[in-house]
C-alpha cells in the first residue's frame, strides 16, 4: 500500500485484517474480523485519528540537507 500498511492473522475459523492508512494530518485504522462459519458475527471497525496541533515543548525536527 503506498499510503500505509496492513497485516493479517489467519486463525482456525477466523481471520483478522488490520489496516493503517496515513495522510498529512489523518490516520485511518480498520480492524476487520471475518468469521466464515458465522457471517453475522463478522465485524469491521474504522477508527479515524486527526492531528489537531503540535505538542507543547516539542522540538522541531532537524532539516535534512
């Protein structure tokens, strides 16, 4: 993925896929749990995190040349 990464855990009877996508001030995380035997119990959770400002007393990053 050009803007993030994903990994999966494949267990007997269930599969979980966790995905992170990044943009300038936003991180989106998705957790999908797939249960083939009980499709109604499968789920997907989306969490959006947005940067709202700089941390107090945070040192500015060094500029690369």
